[in-house]
């Protein structure tokens, strides 16, 4: 019997972390920023920081 192939755990963790950062920067951050009244330039700066962090993993 052959065993099912599974992803390398560090690769899966990196994928999930990157997806989490992308979700936060595209959906969660703008919603929170609108709710608390944060300026658009600060929101864009935070989004850029999150996307750079996602690219590191």
C-alpha cells in the first residue's frame, strides 16, 4: 500500500501565514480602518507593510 503524499510542514506553514497576511491586508485591515476612522494613507501604508511581511515567508 502506498501512503498519501503530504506537503512539507514548513511549506504549508509558510503558505498559511502568507495567506493570512494577504487576507488581513486586503479585507480585515480596511474594514477595521473604516470602523475606527483611520486615514486612507495610513491604511495604505499598513497594507503595504503586511504585504511585504507576507512576501518574506
